[in-house]
């Protein structure tokens, strides 16, 4: 998938590889599996796609327009999946060439991040946000691993939220996204769990984004206590934008 997306917290998706293996309860109803089966693809096999040059094209367009754009990276896989180890270095190089794109990399394998960053990562690429998914209290350790990784923005996606995350430590986290599961087999989410996370995020000045309630259709039930919560980390306004005089090609 390489075009605009309906995921409300991003603009585009980029999948240099697709396919994945389920790793925790949040994966149970992973939309990628059903979608790939519909397309006649084997979802358990991780394969390269033909979208590798898409970000370079988006970069030219964004630079021409003097703006930046979000790119959710690996919506149909996991950026840090072991099956992609041989390709990831090449993908980091593409990211480095696209300063006007902010790559939002979300993983359920944060324990693999430290050993699979590029050599020049330093304190983190200016255009990469690193995130991890947490669906239940027993996986809050993923945030503990993530907070030790240098990154300009660290974020948590609590989607699908399957229980209260009372043990989640938001120290060192800049952005918290919360959402219920969608699809025919959606599992319920209590708004009390969401409120508790919202209140702690606000108290700790962590940007809070409520994506959706649990339900059959995605991006429905987006109000919480009568309003939308669609905050982004403050540092988003300090992202450097590169402008060029040439038109997009
Ligand atoms: S890690 Fe993500 S892409 Fe992979 S199976 Fe789980 S939900 Fe699906």
C-alpha cells in the first residue's frame, strides 16, 4: 500500500515489505491477514513490495510545496520483523533521503530496535518517530524498552486496547494514541480505560490522540466525553522543511 490512507493520525502509508507473524493478543484480528488473503497473498510470508521508490516521489512533491508529510511505515508488516533484516539497511537509506517526510515507525518488537538502527542514527533521525504497540498491561514492558532508545519522538499506540493499562509508565513518551478494535470480530473496549490514559497523558504533558471506539467499522465513535482528542507532539512544529525550486516528477 503506498497511497493516502484513512488512518487519522497519518497521511500516507509505506510498506517496503508486507507479511508478518502474530506475536501477541493485539495481533489476533490483524487486518493485514484478511486483506492479503483477499488479494491471494500468503500473509505469513514477508516479501518485498514494489513501493520502494514511493517515498522519493513524495519527497520531491513535498519539497516542491515546501511542506512535510507523515508516512506510517509498515502498516502491513513490522519494520523490525526478523525476516526483513537483510532489507532494512536499504530502507533506512531511503528514509535518510526524505527530510520532508516524517516516518512513523510502529513495532510490536521493540526489543529488536537497538540492534537494528543505522550506524549514523545518533540521537535519532530528525524525520523518524519510533513507536510501539501496547494492548494489555502485560505488554507495558514494550514502553520500558522504547524509552531507552534515542529518538526525536517516541510514541505508543494502545490499539486495539484490550484492557486497562494501569501499569503503563509514560516517562520519556511524547505521544499516546488510543483506539478500540474494529472489524467483524472486534473485542470490546471500556471508555473508562481510555479516560484513565487520557488523564495521565494530559497530566504528564504527553500528546493524546483518541482514534476510535471499538466497533465493526474503523474510525467510528471518535468522540470522548463530547470532543475529539487529536493532539500531536509539540516538536512536530520544529521539523525542518526542505524547499526546492523544481516541480515534482
Ligand atoms: S505485528 Fe502488526 S502487522 Fe504483524 S501480525 Fe501483529 S498486528 Fe499484524
